[in-house]
C-alpha cells in the first residue's frame, strides 16, 4: 500500500496510531468503541460516512470514501440504478438496538435515504425511545408488536431468531417484503439464501407470495459464510468446488454489545489486578487474553456456528459440497478472520485464483509475502469489503488453494450484505 501521511487531510480524531496501541473499533450503539487495552484508546470514526483504511506500513488510518452506493436523486424521491430510477421505498429496520441493525441504519443514512422514509423498530421500545440517524437526525423507535407493517415496503430483520419467527409473518401478512438477517426462515425451502455476487439469479424467482415475481422473503447468510464464499465467487464459476475446510476467528460482537463489554471489563480488571469473580456472563470461560473453541451452543459435536456454516454454504451454492468448519472466539471487539482451504474437482492455480479475487466486486486482495504484507482484523474495521491475503496452493490435496480473509462482521458481513440484497431487489422490482 502506498504510504499516506498528509495528516492535514485528516481530522485528528480519525487518525489511529496502530503502533501506539490504538484500535479503530466501533460500538454497537453507534458510538465508536473505546478499548483502553494497554493504555491505548480506540479512535472514533466519524458518522459522516467516510470510512478508514489502515495504512499497513506506517500505522495510520487513512480516510476512504465508501464504494458508490445508489444515492437519492436530487429533487426526487427515488433511487437511481444504472440509468433508470425506482421509487424510493419505505424501509423498516427491526432490531435497531443490535450491532447489525445500527450498522444498517448507518448505511441507509450514508446512501442518502431521508429519515422520513425509515422506520426504526425494536421488540421492546418504551414510548420516547430514540435512535440516531447520522449526525443530524434521530428516529423514533416503534415496538415490533404494535407496528403497522403496511406503512413499509421492505422490512430488514436484524433481530434474534426468536423475534424473527414471531414477527416476519406479521410483516409479510401486511404485504411487506422481508430481508431476513435473523436466520428465522432458514429452514423454509421457499426462502432463498442470497449473496448477490454468487446466486443473485434467485432474486428473479418468486416464492408464490409477491405480485412482482420476486421473493416475498429473502434470507441473508451469516457474515462468516459471506466472508468465506465471496472471494471464491469468480473461481466457482469456472471450477466445481468439491470441499471446504474453514477455521474462523470470531470477535465478541457475535454476541452483541454485552459480550464486547464483558471483554472490556475483564481486560481492564486484569490490568488493574482486580478479581474476575462473576465476570463470565456471556462466555463460558474468561474471554480476555484467551481463545475459546466454542461459538454458539453445541449441536451434537458441532457448535451452532459450525453447523450453520456447513448448512448455509450448501444452500447458497445449491450443492452437496463437503464442508468442515472450526470456530473459535478470540479477544477482539469487531471483525472476524478465517483461514479457508478450498478443494476443487479439477486443477486450479493459486495465481489465477488471486487474479479472480482481485476482479471480484467487494473483495480487496492485499497479498505480499513480506513481513506485514497481509491484512489483519484491526485494519478493516468500518470497511465495506472482504479482504484477502496469503493466497497459496494447498499442496496437501490434488486441486486445492488456501487463503486468509478478514472483514468487519457487522459492516461488511451483515449490514452491507443485506443492503446489497435490498438494492438488488429494488433494481429488479
């Protein structure tokens, strides 16, 4: 990466000195997460839509304008897709207290969608509850059980699975299209599980409920599956994928802000030499300065995330591919990493795979065989893309490659994927 050091172009609060113990983490409540580990603090990222990429070799966060998204056409209530415009939808976001829900609101705001076209929903929302929408606006939070979904055209469910099972039928019954991030509809064979870059053609197939020929309910896979499959999208089109072995390193944000707070509290107490009595509320064991080989509850010998990765990959690819997943929690706040080993039916070359990854939308390849010539979790917080490094030939199998991938699981793997599905639907409607 080119060294960028013109600090005059950057607000001082947006420069993260990575070599001095700072972390560009972000809180799930929309406020940037301050992690005072080793006396270093996180540096806030502004709510102005500007995103920050870490300059790997000089230790500073560098301002980056996000990828161009469909913006609001000046003077008209419409989105613009390519050369045509579509009507501005009314969008309901369920689960705005959660990390992914807040990130989705950020994306809507950055895309130019006015607050008047957005409904913020939460399962329990006392009268007067507000949520920020950019720097200048706030949204009234409505309760899920009383909200009239006839007011909305599209509902994004970033809720728990239980809440999704309870309220998605209510939304569809009111004629609202649903994009499901909760996993509540995964077992429904009529609900496609969509990554637009891989199986976007499924959006053209209705499930018998919508009048426009598009699915009434669209599922979105886990951030882990998106992060694993997206870099392989180009190669999968040319070669049949036979087997995947993945090892994921998951941040505490998987369990929401309470888990992030648990990591923060434990880390602070350890530095202050305080006891950790009763500090294990979310995790089964101490998470600070530890690694836990359990992400989710056990389902037989697998954890729930390991099971989900297996099942979701098979559904996205519509394939009997063999998948083996190993998932572990690491003591980080936001951002997931994974080593991926992919085996194909015919010969693949790591160089060709690397070039296919570079050509793939929303994938950034930074792959240099030198010290620090790779991307880490800390480098991608707040970024919209999936980052790839260490693309190699897997010599343990006949036709295999392996790679390292990192992504902001809340931003790129959750909210941005749902946003991409939403805009793809609008473009086809």
